[in-house]
């Protein structure tokens, strides 16, 4: 549209034999008058001119009152201070006229050194030109809106397609931050998450040159970073210009290797089920965001939340489908699959592996003499004790109501035997069975790789066979309590 604006301005300048004809458009984001096009004999008029809305002399006056200002003869003398677009000022101007275009959207300025002001016919030409410029400006805005809407739809289409194809929340988060950063031309973007029960935030995805140390760090809720404070308050924040000299202007942690200048935009989201979610966009220079830009990113974030929630429940379902509902340990099928994967990994990496089966008896007799309400109490006590004494790296599965499997990859069988020993002591101390004068005992069967085989079947069958032998080898001596063992109460 620029050549069309230029041709209209050129025509008016030639008809009036004007010194300067200039068309300004108000930029609401920057609150300034931008010179769109002009034809001038002045050497002082800058083609890339931008003037503040307030304090721009005749332009500010016309925009404020919303009416045409026409000066001629003596009124125009000494007007250099009211014509800031000439910068150094101009001498010899005999008449000028400034009129609004499209309400408060633009201004048309005309001056001359040929005659004192403009006659009625010339003023009519100027006002007709202003109406033509208004139509062209409206058409230009429509084209800009169409282009803006096209960009928004492209952003949403690309993101939703990417989210449909992603296999994890991490991949989806990366698509979000990359898409939004490209859309607003931000240099950095972050998706920040915090689980419902967590006291620290983590960066799930990032765009830009971000150190691995920052990406892998947990940022506490008490941290005074701008992003964390916004998420804790649950309110979106837009800072047009960060102050690099301020000790408080950092995103996550003090001393972080990120630029503390330009603009920062933080969007807050999440729910009681998901926890806290935040999208942060950082530009090294000021981000120029239109209302359409803001809506596009905000809606993208909201759409992402819906996908994120779906993945959250899908992953939660997949996790709980693998677990025993009463104990939270792996169910029999998941534990067996875990052992198969561990055996394969151990073979590939030449790592040791240990498998242990633990069973407490007499289970069927206990069910016959202990009411279900009491049985549940000491079952829960046994399971809680097992959770407390299982070291990190040990996988536990509940294979039956009274049988458990323990697996350690790259560890030592002694670690599993220590857990079994503590379980034996717990069984002896449970108050429920004692009331019925029932002596619960634990029995163990274990296998190791490579000593007992290098396949899943070898190791599993060896452990089960040894457990069977232990169960039928006669009375088992009570295990001595470990130093840290405590009494389990109802």
C-alpha cells in the first residue's frame, strides 16, 4: 500500500505547489506518530520519522482537538517550535494546514512557501485527499488484519498438528515454546512446571542458548525471580523493558546466564490436578506485541494446557495400570516385564543383576482366623514397612497377596536380603497375628546373574524353585531384628 499512499501525496503536492505534504499514522503500541509517506523540498524532514503523540507541536494539537488547523499570513510566523518534524526548523513557511485522517488514526499535514495559506478550493482538495487516504488506510488495515489472522491460524494449526504427533509432554512443551518464540520473535522461551505437591519449579522446555545447569536445576518457590514470582501470584506479567542495572531483574535465580534487558512476558496457567504451568518469553530487545499477537499466544497456551492435561491423565493411567492398587508396587505382569527389560540391559552392558522372591506364611490359615478388617491393618503395616526399607534402585512388585518380588540391576543381592530380613522381623512384630497366636514367617528364593543364568526364564525359575524349597524345607528360624527395626502398631 505504500506506493498508493505515495502517489496520492505526490498528486496533492503537485496540485498545490506545496513545500511539504506529509501523511502520519498513529502507532498505538508506541504512542507515537509514524511518518508513512511524504513529498518535501526540506532537507530536514527525516523519511524514517517517529514523533511522540504528546509534545509534537501542531500534530499533537490537531490529534487532541480532532479538528483541522489552518494557519496563514501572520499566524504561521515563528512556528518552528511547533513543527518538530523539520528537526532544525524551517524559515519562510507562509501557510500550513493539518487535518485528521480516519478519526484519530492519522494526520495529513500540508505547508507552502508560495502563498499565504490555502484558499477554499485548495482546502477542499486537501480534505478530499484526506478522505482518499482514510479509505486507503482502512484497506491497508484490512490487509494487515487478514495477514495477522493468517499468521495466527498457521500458528495454531502447526502447534495442534505437532501436539497430535508428539509422544510425550516434553516434546509437546518444546513445540509450544519454539512456536510462540518464533511468532513474537523472542530470543528465549521457557515452559516452567511445578507439580501439585512439589516445592520447586523445573524448566520443562526452553528455546535459546540456555545452560544445562539452569535447565536441570530445581528452582524453589521462595526464589525471587520474576518468572517464579509471577507464577506464585498466578498473574500474567509483561515488563516492556527490563533494567539490566537492577539486582531484582532476573528470571529464575540470581546470577543466571540470561540477558536482563529487553522485554519479559510471563503467562500463568495450570490447575489443581496439573499443578502450576508458566510460559515465559524473553527478548533481548523490546517485544512489539499487538493485541492479535497477545491473543494468539494466550490461546496457544490454553490449547496446550488441554493437551497437557490429556497427556497427564494418560501417563497417570498408564502408570497406575502397571501398579497394584493396594500397595502401589508393580503388579505381577509389570514386574515380570521390568525383569525382562533389566535382563536384556544387563546382558547388553555386562552388568550384574539380582532377583528375590519373598513370601510370608501361613497365609491361608491367617485368612481363616483373622477378620478382614484386622487383616487389612497388618497387611498395610507390612507394605508400609517394606516401602520404608527399600533402597533407591530396587524395584518392588506385588506378585500375590502374600508374595513380593524385588529386583536390583547393577546392585548386590545383599541389598535385597537386607530388605527380606527386615520384612521377616516386621512379620514377627505385627500385633494382629500375635493376638491370634499366629507366627508369621517370611520365606525367600533368590537368583543372580550371571551365576544362575543369563535369560529371564532361567533367573525367574531359579528364584521360584528356591522359594518353593524354602517353603517345604521345614520350620524356619526367626530372623534377628536389625538395629533399625521398629515395632509396627495398629
